């Protein structure tokens, strides 16, 4: 699945880019610059799931949920919702 180069969520447009990220970091979302960066090393399904994970970060940032959760809680929610939507998309394609 080809990922979009930009996406509008909750009324805000974010650029989606591939970038060289710190070792072990697959994705990164920056609210100020409105950028979702995915590691240039990611491909296929892993890139898609990371993209979904980062979109959940966008949703949490834009709704303020980001302010009330600890870092490990944010990552758990992002993983959970990303896996859920990944499965839904996969099921639709079957
Ligand atoms: Zn994350």
C-alpha cells in the first residue's frame, strides 16, 4: 500500500515523509511542524503499521489526550489502535 505524502486529520494537515531516524526509532510525529516521519528503512506492512501508529499520535496530540498519558501508555494505545485498524484494512481487502 502506497502511503500518502500528506494527510488531514482532525482539521490539521500533516506531511508524511520518509527520513533517517535515530537507531531503533521507526516513526516520529512532530506537532509543531506537522510532520509524520517514518524511518526510511521501513517497507510494506511494517511501514503501514508504523504510519497508523503515528496517526494515533497525531490524534492524541490534536485532542489533548497526549497531555494526560505517560509515555508508555501513549505507545501502548498507539500500538493497539494501529493493529486494530491494520486488521480492519486487511479484512476489507480479503
Ligand atoms: Zn509511538
